[in-house]
């Protein structure tokens, strides 16, 4: 526990630089994008620099920002939790591959309720985020939590204010489990949030902070941010009807049957997978690179970094409740994706 606490202090310190709030630090590799994988990228970067002397400057600015940066060619790689469609990759001359698997979780702030002490189904969760269920003691929520005294308190919905792959994943899930959500809100990196009480936060960090300081709040973040801030997480019903909590075992159960090369650019959605132990909002985070990059030397360093992370970073990922990619998949990525990137 102390190791994790110390690591998140390190992440917070690194984050000041990565979020552009500190002085610029020279680095050998530049990347930008998703906040979802930032804790594990920061951990890998710390260990990789100690092992090789090569640094990584990763700007945790959100998936939409990462896509903009790589398209503007201001970084060597972009990172997005919302996969770029195959046709767009072809048009831009880019490749895409998953780097890590994790989960997006429903977080809340209610006195007297801790982690896993409130249960919810996907359709009820969708109604809460739509504002159709506007109070915590709504009969639909009470029916899922018999014997629990839910307060007569307004639900404040906290969502991402920036374009976000975490939002894409969350709304992809809500669209999958709720036809009403799919028809009226839909999925995307940014959507029009219908609940009258909706408020925005920048990055996973901003959503976590807003939920922490707002009684009655309901939000969604990558699981590492919930753990870091000790925020209560709901138990979520999966496709098999089981209530499950997030963790590397339930993320792994959801990702087990994924056929990554069945979709152009490996942009596979793995939300709401079957399996008694599968966590329903399990997702991958992706890396974007040019096939013919302007700076071939830096692109070669990017591939060396992820090659090292795939080989040496598994336990670091598990310690932070991410799921590392299996060796068979990373072998395929090296052979089928990285060979398309010109590094000389």
C-alpha cells in the first residue's frame, strides 16, 4: 500500500510537468493524449529512464488532444482511448495499436457508502446520467439495493469537459446497454450531457476532484484515479447478470476473448463482454504513429520504449490494476504493425 501511495505522489509530481504546469523538461521521446493510461505510462517512463537513460515527456491532455497533436506532428506518438477508424488511419498514413487494458468505473460521493456498497445495472446507470433518475433514493436504485437507506439527495453528474477517450468508452458502454441512451445521446469523445445537474471536469483528474468535493456526485474515471483518490466505486452488473467490481482480474476476464485484428487498426470495443467475472466497461488505450515519420530516430525510440514496457512492465501494470497485453498479442503487434513504421 505504501508503495502505491508513494508512486501516486510521483505521478502527481510528474503530472505537473506533463500537464504543462511546471517548467519544461528535456526528453528524448515526446507523446501526448489520453489521461486514462497516464499512471502506467508515468511508471513505465520512470523505470525505463532508470534502465536506459532515455526519457519520455508525455502530455496527459485527453484523447482528442493527443489525436490533434500527432496530426500536427508535434509529438512522436499520440495516445487515444477512442480508437481512430481504419479509413482515417489510412488517410493520415498512420498505424494504431493497443498498449494497455484497463477499466472505466462509476464513482460516487455519498456519506455512509464505501467501495462496492452500492449496486447498479447498466440501464439504471444510463437513466442516472440522463437525469431521468435525479435523486439517490429513486425507487429503481432502491430496488437494486434492498436494506440500504439511500438519501433524498440530488444526483450531480460529473463528466469530462474535454474531448476524451474515457468518455467515448463510457458512452460506448451506455449505448450498448441502453437503447434510450443510444437513441438520444449516443457515443463519442464528447457528447451533450442531458442531466440538468451535469458539471464538467478536465481530465480524469478533474472528474475525480469534482466528485471528491461534491456530496451526491456521480462520475466516471479510469480505475487508477478512483484508487488514487480513495473514491467509492459502484458494483456494476455485467452481461451475465453478475455484480462485479473493477480490478485486473475482472478486466482480464473481459479482454480474454478479444480478436484484435478483426477490426481495422485493431480498434476493438470490448465493453459488455460475456463471462461471470467480466467487468463491463473494460477498454484498451491505443498508440498512434506515422508509417513514414519525419523524425525516424525518435519513432525508433518510441518503439524501443513500448517494446521494453511490453517485456518488463507487466507487474507494474498489474500493481496499478491495469492489464498488460499478452505476449502472443505483443508479438503480433511487433510483426504486423511496427514493421510498417519506417525507422531508418
